[in-house]
C-alpha cells in the first residue's frame, strides 16, 4: 500500500541495464505477436472463414514499465489490472472500428461468446461475468443507460510479506510477489474495485498462515491498508497520471471511502446489469 511504500519500487541504479534490455525484448515480443496474429487472420481468409469467425484478442494482465516507480505485474494498480480487449463479430457491422469506455472484465468473455453463438441456454457453470453483447450493440451504453451495464470491475492480488526477502524494509512487492506460493502462505489479500471515476483498494489480513489449520480466507475485520485514487477526467490516454496520490486518508474524501468500502464488500454480485441474458449461477 502506497502510504507505507509498499509497491514494486525499482532500484534504478541496480536495474538500468535490465530496463533497457526489457524494453527491447518487449518490442520484439510485440512485433512477433503481430506477425502471428496476421498469419492467423490470413489463414482464416484463405479458408473462407474470416467473415463468419468471432475473434477475441486480449492480454492476461498488465505490466508497469517504470511508471509509478514499478517494474512488475504484482500489484492492484491500473497498469497491472487493465488489459487490452478487442472483439470482432463480422455480422455486427455497426460495431466495426468502434471503441467504448464501458467497464469490462475478462470473466465477461465466456458469457459473451456463449450468447453470440446462441448457447446462452446451455451455460450451466457458475459464472462471475456478464455478456458484453449489450455493449457491442451500444458502445455508449454506460452513458446512455447506466442501469443496463455494470458500474465496476473487481480485481485482487495477494501479498506474502512472510517470505525471506520481505523481512526487511522497504517491503517491496517484487520481493514478496506470492509467485508459486500456496495460499496458506499468503499474509494479505488486496481487493480493488475500479469505477468510472475512482479506484478503491483494501488490503486485508489473510487467515491464517498455518498449513495444518488455515481457512484460506481474508479477515474482513482486519484491514491493514486502504487506497483511493481519483480518475475524474481520465480518458484512458495517460497510464501514469491518476494513481500517484493516495487520497484514502484525506478527511475530505471520508464519505467516498465509506461508500466505496461498502461497495467493495458487497462485491460483483451487487453490480449485476439489469438486462444480462442469463444471471450467474452460484
């Protein structure tokens, strides 16, 4: 949490060479990915299937490249939780080339595809996402009719501050990323919710650390860190402009913190769009 300098803060003097190498490597990865995508599209076209194939393109997580002093994916900030998502539906021509500011989550992809191919009645799994078809039909749905679409996106990421590297200050997230760590070794879980104008995060103590007697669940009565970031006037073009000042402990925002605390505790189930074609079964 930012007020105690917990974040994957990068020691520039140690990693300057690594930064340059990583940037060059990422550029190579982007170029390679584009050529692979082009080959897939060309093959679909050669088979005569391009105009009747739904294509979904997305990333699994974001990555800070030095922004906010971080160089990692192990965090609950915008840069780590926001990913590209593109959906191409050939027979929905009015959607081609359009973008939207409506919030979406990767858990929405499966119910979206199910509805697009007419299988929504066959979906039996417990789902936490909602079909994005209403957004495809009206990219401005979050402006034109706010009750027809979700108002928030939820994410979470653990911390393992009992690891050997995390014993000494400044407790950097790249020293306790919980990578390949069983959940009974978590010390905290960070829950974050992103709305149009705010991001709100709470860090809860994880009960407990005993592998023989661990409920593996957050202690909702033990909050050890809170973050609030103002995203008003955020048009999505600046990835490093809106989460640099934690407002959670500013008395001026006490009412906002109280409201978003309750919103986060209610969870995604309380943010169900009014016209989702099939509710999550859980």
